């Protein structure tokens, strides 16, 4: 991909999607290139945001976004928190709308803002110096699960309530006294996969056994259509 100097960077993304991606970025200084969110133009519409810490990864499509080249964008914890903030429904000026990186400056503007970000006013929720991370982002496509693109894929699937999974993780960490716990989810091999109770266990907490009822997942495709991408020759943030 063509490299554009950071001083000429133009990136525009949805604030809430940017905040969601930030959850999955790395915090280790030695892997500085993973400390930000990789934004690359989508081949059909908008942009794709990618964030990973090496253990988990989030890939988010923003069809209304824009980037004049791929960049690794990073902001401060305060900026990320402001992007995720829920503003009052009655007050549009306090609801996060867009994040724009213009050159080496990051702007967070309110919902509905579509003017020149250089005109500072009450529509701006946060502004800070945020140069791009000068580094090479790993080829995130290499770790994508080999799932067929069509919704008729025969691979076993089940849906779970994410909040319930978090509750199991909390209970296991309380019992073990550790900061985190490895959760194993198993379905009885003799039962129908869809709709079967899910056993929740942890190797580190053998005294615990949980059961989680699945949620409906038959309407959710195994792979969104926008993720069927032609892989670029060089998937880099800089050349």
C-alpha cells in the first residue's frame, strides 16, 4: 500500500467503534506497533479498524469512515474514554460522534458534526496531539479462522450472552484469587449442538462447574460479508 507521511494523514471513524476497538489493543511498550488501532481503507466502502494484543483481536468495519492510507492510530486513555461516553439523549453536543485524525492531531466531535474540525467550538469534545505510530502492523488476515463465507456453513456454532460469560470469569477469579481465569466451554457430544446446555469449567478452579444456556445464533452469519476481502500485497502501516 502507498505510504503517506503522517503530517498528511486524514482518518475519520465512528467514535464508538474506535472506542470498542481500543479495548483489544496491546499495552506492552515492547510491542509498540500494537499499542494503537490499525485503520485501513476498505476495498468497497469506509474503513476497517483492527486491534490486537496477541491473545485476542477485533476487526470492525466502519462503512462511513475514511482513510487516505493505512495508519496505526493511537490516542490517550482519556480520549478513548471520551469516545465511549454515553451522552444524554437530549444533549446532542455531549454525545460522541466522530474521531478525526488530521495530520498529528486527534479530534473528537459530537454526534451530527459534519463541519471543518479546525473550527474549534462546543462541538469538540476532545482535542489532543496524537501522531501515528511509525511501525509495521502484522498481517492480521493470517490468523482469521477458516470459515466459509456462506451462512449455510456446517461448522458447529452456538451463541452465548457475553455478560454471562463475564460473570463466570468474575466468579472464577474470585475463587482462585488470580487476576484472570481460563474458561473452557463444552457441549455434550451426544446432544444436538444448537440449543444444548454448555458446560463451563476451568482447569485452575477444579471445584467450580457451571452451566450456560445458549442464545439464538442461527440468524448470525459465521462471517460478515464485508470481511471477504482481497488481501493486499503488503499489509503494512508504513513502507
